[in-house]
C-alpha cells in the first residue's frame, strides 16, 4: 500500500474508499496520459533535464506501455493510487534513474487535466462525425417521404395535418442548432500541462516550457494561469456535457415519438424484426426496447451531469479530491452520447413508413383550421370564422 | 371563466390548477408579446387582411397597451387564461372587428415562442454586457495587486505560493472561456412567428409572410420547419441556461473563496461594512451574507434548469401544456444570473486585500516544492530530490 | 435601509440581492411565526422577563397582527430584511418597551425553524387528508368497474389482459405504500424554539424554558441540542419533500396513462368537457391540459427539491444565509403536492370509462400467454409450449 | 445472439446498446435471483408442475449455480440478454426438460422485482447496522470530550461558544431522526413474485401460489395487484434512496466541517497519518482526501438518484425497458452509502481533538450575546441591551 509520496502505509479502507472505481476509468484513459507523458518527456529533454540517451530510453518505454493499451485500456494494479502513479512506477522499473526524472515539472493535477482534455477533444470529434452521418440519414429518409401526410398532434390530440418529411426534418434542423450553438472545442484547445498542482512553478529555478508541449500535442495555445487550469477541472467537463445534452433530449424525443407511433393503435412506423426484442413469457411480443433504452439514457446522462455539477458547486479554488469523482460520469456520459447517436442513426436508416395507416388517420377534424382560413379568405374576421366553424363541428356531433 | 376558444365554462379548479403562476410570469413578458404582435399585425396588413385604417387602429391600440407595461409588466386579470388571450381581448375591446382579425395566421404557440425568444435575446445581451464590465473590474483589481503573495491551497491545505492577481485573474480567464464557448445567440436569431400551432398553415389559402415579421423584429432568418419551431420550445430555454450555468458555478466559487478568506482565521480579504449584515441577537456579528446568497443561487439556478430539463425529457413532438411550466424557471433563472453577475462585480470593485495577513501566512512549507526544484537543478533526479526534502521536513517536526 | 441590528446603512443592491423573493414567502408564513412568537412571549412571561401587564399588552398586539394575516399572508414592507424583523418592529411600535423584550432568548434562526416546522406539520396533515380522500375515490371508482377488461401493455405494446379496477387500484395500493413508508411527522414533532442562533444560551444567566413553548405549541418533545436544531434547517425540508415526492411520480404516471388513453386512437377514458380546454386557432380541439400540467408539476417539484438539496450539500455546521433560499422551494413544492392531489382526485371522480372501446381493443394476441398456460396444463414444458405458440402465431401472419 | 424468446437474430448493435452495462450489475445480484428462483421452483413443485425428482434435480442445479456466486457475483456470458435468461439457460443445460419448466408462472419482470427487493432488504439491514455502530462511536467520542469549548460559527464567522460534544452529538441526533423518519422496509416486505409481466395470470388455468413463495422467502405479505408490482419497479428504488439520502448529506457535512477544522489556520482536529495522503510533487503535503471523497460521494449519490427519478418520471403503467437502467444507479448508490457510513465511523473513532488550539480560538467576541444577557438580567430590555453592547464593541475597535 506504499504510495509514490509515501513514507507510511495508508489505511487499507481509506485507500479503497478514496480510490473507488477510479482505476477502471483511468485504464480507459491511459493512452491519453501516455501521449501527454511523451510530450512532457520531450519537453524535459529540450530543457536539459533528460539527455539524449535518457530521452530515447524513456520514450521507448512509453511506446511499450502504449502497446499494452488496447481499446479497453490496460488494467492498473490495485496497489497504485491511480494511473498516473502507475505510469511513473513502470517507467522507473523499465528505465531506472531516468524514470525518476519524468515527474519533474508536472503534477498529477496537470497530468489528469491534459489527459482528460485530449480524451474530450477526441470524443467530441467522433460524436460530431456521427452527428453528421445522422444528419445525412435524416435528410435522405425525409426526402424519400416528401409530402406523405400524417396527423400533427398537440396536447396528444389530433391538431393539424403535417407530413413525414416535416416530422423527420425537424430533428435534422435541431441538430443544426446544436452544432451551431456551441464552441466548447475552442475552449478545450488550450494546453494545461505545466500548470503543476495548480500554482505553476512560480519562483522556481527550472520551469516547464509549455509552448513545447503545446506544439507536440497539437494545442493551439497555452492555458497560462495555473489557477485557471485548476479551475477548469470539472468545469470544462460540465461545459462539454452541457453542449452534448440537447442531443440526448432529441434522441429521447425521437424515441418517444416512435414508441407512440409503433403502437398497434397507430402503426405509422416500424423497424425490422432484428431491431425488436421478445418476451420470456409472451410469445406474441415484438418490443421496441431500443427506443426505450434511448429514452432512458437521456436520464442516465442527466444524472451523470448532475454528479459533476454537484461536485464543482462545492469547491473553493485549488484542487480537491472530489474532482476525481467527476472522471467516471464524464467518460460514461460521453460514451452514452456516442452510442446513442449511432443507434439513432440506425433506427433512421431502417425506419419503415406505413403510408396507408397514416392516410387512414387523416380524419376531417385535422382540417378545421383550414376551414377557418377559407372563411377568412371570403371576408370573415378570424375570430368570427373560428366561432362559426366551432358551431358547425358541434352540430355535427 | 369563459375562454377565447370557449363555448363552455371550465371548471374553476381546473382553471386555477392549469394556469398556476403563469399570469405573473406573462406579465413580465407582455412587452415582448406586444412587440411581436405589432410585427404580426404589420404582416397582416401587408398580406391584405387588415386595410390601412384597420392597421393603424390596431397599432395604436398596441401602443396604448405597451404604455401600460412598466418594468414589472402589467397585471393580467384572473379571468384570462394567459397574456396572449388578454391581448387579443383588449384589442377587440379597443378596436372592435379589426381586433378579431389579429389572431389570424398565428397561434398562442408561436406567439409564446417569439415572445420568449425576444426576451432571451435581450437578457442574454444584458448579461453579456455585465460580464464584460465584470471582466474589466477583475482585471483592474488584479493589476492593482500584481505580485502580492498569498498561499495557494490544495485539498484545503497549504500547497505552494501564488499571488493575488493569479487568483483574481483565474476568474477573468474562465469568463473568457464561457463567452468563447457558446453561440446560442445565433440559434435564437431565427423567427418562429408564423409556425402557428406547430404545423404552420400548410395547404391553407392564406399564409403568413414570415420574412415580413422577421424583418420588422430584426431576426436574421426564418425558422422554417414549423415542427422544428415547436420542438425548440423548452429546448432553447435549456440551451440558454446551459450556456449561462458556468457563470453561476464561477460566482459560487468566488463566493466560497471569499467566505473562507474573510474568516477571522484568515482575514486575507474583506468588504466594506455596507456589504455585510448583522445579527438580531449577536451584537458583534459582521456577516458576508452576500456571498452566501451568491453561493446558494447557484443551486437555485440549477434547480430551475432541472425543472425545464425534466419537462422537455418527457415530451413527444407537438406542443404539450407542461411546456408552459418552463416559462417561470427560465425567466427567474435568467434574472438570477443577471443579478448575480452585477453583485459579483460590486464585490470585486469593493474588495479589500489585507496584505500583511497574507504575508504572515506565507509559511515555509509552501516552498518545499521549490526546494525540490533546487536540488534537481543541482543534478538530483526529481523523485530522489522529493524524497530527500520530505525526509528533511520530517526530521524538523 | 436601517436594519434591526443596524448601525449603518446596507448597500441597497446588497440588500435587494440578499433578500430576493424572501418577503413574499415570509408573508405566507407569518401566521406561523406569530403563533410561535405568542408561545415565546408566554415563556418570557413565565421566566419573569415580561410582567403580567407587559405580557398581556404584547399578546394583544400579536392578535392584532394575526388578524392582518389573510390566507395569502400580509405584505411585509420592503425596508425590512424579513418577516421576523418586521414582527419585532411592529410589536415595538405598538407596545413600546415591552416590544423590545420580545426577541430576548431567541434568534431569527430558531424563529424561522419553528415557523417552518409548524407550517410543515400543518400542510403534511392537509396533504394526508387529501390523500385519504383520493384513496377513497380510487376505490369507489375501481369497484364500479370491477372486471371490465382492458388491454395491459408492456413496452408500449399489447401484452396481456387486465381490468379497469386492477389499473385504478394499482394507484391506490401505491398510495398505501407511501403513507406506510414514512414517518417524517415524528421527526418534525420536536421543538427547536430556544436553540437561538444554533448554539443555545449556554453559560448565560437567563435561559429559555423550552418545555414551556413546547407545551403551548403542542410539540411532543424539545429538540435539545442547539446545533442539531441548526442542522435540521434545510435537512428536514429535504426529508419532507422526499416523503412527498412519490405522490408526484404517481400523479404524473396517472396523468400519462390518461393522456395516452384519451387519445382518439384509444378513447378508453375521458373527462367531462369542463375539464378540457380548447385552442385559440383550432376550433375542433378538446385538450387534456389538466393532465399535462399534472405531469409537468412532477418536474417542477423535483427541481425545487434539487434546489434545497444543492444548498444543504454545500454547508458546514452553523447557520449560513443560503439556507434562506430553501424556504421558497419548500413552500411552493408542498403547495404543488396539495394542489396536485386535489386535482388528481377530481379527475378520478369524473373519470368516464368507455367500455365498448376497451372491449374492441381486446385483440387475440393478448391471450397468447394464456394459450401457453393451456398447453402446459396439458403436459408440455413451459419453454416448449412457448415455442409452439410462437410458431403458430408466426404462421398466422 | 439468439435469445430465449428468439426466432431471429437481434442486430448486434441493438443488442449491445440495449444491454449496456446490465450484465455486470446482474452479476452482483445473481445470488438474490437464485434465492428467488429456488422459492419459485419449490412453488412449482407444490402446484404439481415439477414432480419430486424434477424438483430435487432443479434445486441441486440452483445450488451449484449459487456456489459459483462469489461476493462479486459470477460473470454472465455476453450472449445472454440478462442474468435471468442465463439462469434459465443454465438450468436447462444442467437438468434438461425440468429446466424448461422453471420459467412457468413467472416473467423476467417479477424475477427482477423480487431479486432487487431481496437485495434492498439486505443492504438496508447492513446499512442500519453500520449506522448503529456509528451512533455508538459518535456518542463514545463526544462523551470523552464533554464540555471542551470550541467556537460556534454562523455565516462562517465566530458566533457563540459551543462544545465539542455538542458538535459531535448533533450528528448523532440527526442519525436518530433519519432512522425514525422512515419505514420503507415495511413497504419492501411484500412479495411481488407471481405478478408475472405485470398482469398476473388472470383467467389462466394454472396460477402461481404466491403465499408459498412468500413463506419460503420470508416476506410478510403478498403484493397482490400485479400492476402495483409493476409500478413499484423504480418507484421503490426511488423511495429507498430517498430514505438513505440524508445519511449522505450528513456525511458530507461531517466531512466539510472536518476539512475546515483540519486546515492549518484552525487545527482543531486531526486524523492519524494513515488516514491522510500525500502529493506527487509537494513533499510537505498531508491531505484529507478521505473527507473530500466523502463530500463528493454525496453528489455521486444524488446523481444516481436523479437517474432513477428521471426514468420513472417518463413512464406510463406497464413495464418499459428503461427501467432496466435503474438497476445500476440503485445498486451503486446503496453501496456508496454503506461504504461512506463505514468510513465516517472510522474517522470518528480516530478523531483527535486539539484542545489547546480550540481554547486559543475562544476570543471575546464569542461572549457578546452573553453580555447582552447579563444586561437584561440587570433590567434592561433586550433590544436596548443589544444596542449598548454593540456600541461598546464599536468603541473598542
């Protein structure tokens, strides 16, 4: 149980309680830590801490560790407090003394910051790519059904006529809004590595060269104020999830619309058999679980967002350990968005429109407002025309 | 209890329950409704529904109603279902038949949408102006204290030296992030008026000219798909609050920092007497309630955001009345942000820095990491230097 | 702007920001404050602070103030910080010197605590009475429709047969659960008056007699530890709302069920016209807004609960002003529950069951599981029977 | 990818998306499923579906599966949809035809309900035991420090004197409240097994004997209405978490108090070295991460609670798949409470009180209210005495 900083054993329950599920999450993020560690090591070489041989030795060791990272990440043994300590320990084991130089001019704080930022940049890109694919699918499918009439509902009651393409394109339009609204990527594009424990290396003899690591890692600029770096832990996670949240709302609304319209009482739309599931006791069942999980995942996402926002709401300036707990909800929430957009896209691509059922559902009451319009076009005031049509409907009942 | 649509009396409890606190909120928003009503009426004139005299009659009536709107709005009598119905009723009362033409080619749905959008655009601008003022204050105050040392804390324990300007500027930097990150204003800048009840006026003889109202109201573009308009109710409110939320987190963090640093045990900073409050029984008290309310308002804001997000998570496409309940939390949350930014600015402008207390707090342990740096500069590996300094500290205890 | 504690003017913006909407909420609670103030004054008399004449003078003044409290409470002038200060000021104005003795041995902290506790006890009783009325209505209506068949759905698809009374009674059963589950009333039944500012009057010459006020106010016991009293501010509010929350979930589920079953595609149930609302442009509409607001109010309640929970999550021991902000969400959330239960009851009492439509909806697929049961009764294993029926259904398609 | 109900392959992405992390959670719950399966099988025997040999065969197979359950549960292979299907498949594999009878008269719905209920009953008991241990620790430690003075704070400022035992006992008193307030255990104590898919086995030839399984599993009563059973999925989870939530609030408040009081500026209390952690770069650090994680876990818990409440808020009557997503947050939230109470207890047992520092902190301003009391005891009115002491303090500045 001896720690990197440790001259004493930490109580095993304290150790277990404070680490929680962090090692599993770190395992997923290790490739980003190694990427940043490599940049940091390159910087240490450039400022003369590691000579050319030491540098090459350490970089090779990092490469070995990277190879061990599969997509699921590599397991971090229980005796380490976190992935960061594990990496240092491994580098010391492989390289000896040069490994002991690696953690100079950084702290686990900026190490976590840069790791999470690289992760966020990557997954936001991946999500955006999927959103663009979805936009294309929505527009392809809607153009295929242009002008197909279906009832429009308000208050869950038949309101006015609409069309399948209007319905489907409304989601595409909202995706445009979301992509337009936010620019959190520009915020993420600043390098926190070198901010150390949140106070930089002010007044110290040797200082990190943050421009060097920015260049290696592809950051546009340095995040200069180290307290600003520290403050962005949790806050940026919150901002990223805020940007992604509307996707989950829309996916849930898409799912809810389809859950309604696939009911036997409507059968406006359907999905192929392989998208549905059955029941363990009811042989006739054909369920749209996929939409239910999509709808439920909106709540799961929101709860994760709530976790992060609850934690950052309690903090004062300067790193505090509760921030560690923002890692899991952040990673899981991002992954849920990615999976949900992909699944949404599949349901769009496989959506079957049942035209005859929609046609049958176009009952006369949907045209009452049009009838009012007719009367106005013949000279009535709107309100009088409205009352007149209302009276006619009443008499017909 | 007779309604605009009404041929029967609504049960009084149903009426009271469904309206709730909506009339009070509508009263605050009436000036935006009147602004949009005026644009709508101008459009009705342009498409020939109102002739020149009728148009002038109705516009004058709108002006009269506008004059009745003070900053707090005007009271809407209880017998009306909402402000929209009240406006129509007043216009009919004042103008007679031309008033009965006013609601043609619109619905209370698009009327509410455009009213809220105009409100949101306005208050976002006002908030942004206040944020810029705050940015300036932070930078003025921080430059006044450049280089003044104070302890930096991590885990609530003394960590490393920092300076007053680093602390204060970290907030200014985060404000830059927030302003950079979001672009929800561009999303709001589309005109939903003319989308009617969420299905437009498809297939009807007379249609609204949305370009006309866009021009009058200053919208950059028309929000074309009427189901997209309907979908944006609640969703845009959520997106706006998401953009504003980080301000509340930062304000709360500023408040928490100051609540700590104004404690007798620190006294690093203070505010003038007129910013503090006293106790009803403890004559010695001088409390920083202003920071506590600032901190608490972050939670109030988040709860309002939760209300909106809870409601939109349940909906299917097409307007549903629960969306009415998003109005109050939206308006109140926006107002809280505005008031909080203004108050934050006042606390910055009046912040007193207690330099001697900060100096006294600069204990030697803050320099331990610097000492490690010194040893590294003399050739030690970082990890060995760290252990050596740790050992020295231990021996001194 | 001079305060009760005040030797200086508080900045007007600080004053406005810290008070917020508190005066409006206090106005609703003043009768409870006056009730407790009367008990406190009686105690002050019993320990010799107020003589018999002073006591009678002050009690009369309290009566006068009580008369001014209508159900909506009486307005508290803006220059007071809160209702508590206003009461003291009024009593001094009416009674002179005896009024200046009233605030002895209490603080605004325990004054607020006891006021809110009395409010909570009252409204919980009122809610419980309404829940019992609702239970009776559910059971009356369900017994009226015993054995009326209707389709049971899972995953929004027809699953198995059920009956109207099973559906309606499931809500009654859940109400029994909620009433059984919680006992927060017993927690509330302890008197915090006398805990002063959260530290009692330890070591002071004259102390409050908490047994006296408990007896007058009808509390079962004294809440002895003053820090425990202080800690219960916000916490008890959270606990009360936790107890009430399931009512809102059930009301929302009742509303959602009915919103679905009143759709034209089902028409299983309906409400009389006076429970429905119309549209400003669609003359044919008949909307169930009442259910939509019921469903939406679940989210409003949850958001208020979130506000309180966010605030108490940030605190350390000892009163802090953010706790003031828990008052509004608490009062509003309780009122929403009361109004919602009443409205739910009205919808139950007026529910019309459309038997023919339900009968028509009893399609053969609902009996597939029964068919499996038949095969098992003839000796098949369950899984084999299931597969056999599934095969038959498939062939019939 | 073939399912228990399956005559076709489910799309692999749909399969992965709908299952999500459910198998890992089910693995933790398998022992409870097996316990209920055993009771169900015993009932099937009693109603004649399984003869004595078949029954003994299946019970033995269940025992084998139980042995495979370690505390962490056993892994469920990916090709199964859930633990329930896996159990049936294993029983069929081991027992042949008798295994195919096991799922008769139940559904995965009531199987999940009873499994989760048994889990909840167990962990609530375990939590309550730990709470009682904590209560004892708090009372032991507080009695050890009875009468030790420390400053009481309000608004983060010194307010009035208090004592260490008052502080510590306030937490013990609040634990009494929480245990008193709730009775959700009584709600859980009803057997949902036999409710099938939420509509029972109404009108079918063979019916489950729910009294039998109740007796075997130790439930006090049968949960009769099958729609009530179905409704309780998610709802009871929400009710259980509501009961537990105050524990997390208190733990967080305990943590926050201690984070403040362990700051160098106070040093009122401390924990032994093995409860603290160090820094990777600052050799002097000794951090109370354990309190920070305790504080953060309140937010994690609340977020999980939010996930469940978000999901149940969207449902109509009848099982829907999103309810599956309530399992993970429920199990994790319960486990967090258990771990947190245990850790809290450890910090209490190891708490060191620094009496001299507390004594030094007892500054004169803490006694100002006592001075007012003195003046009142000499005949002054309270408000006049207050003003007089305030004046004196002012003059001394």
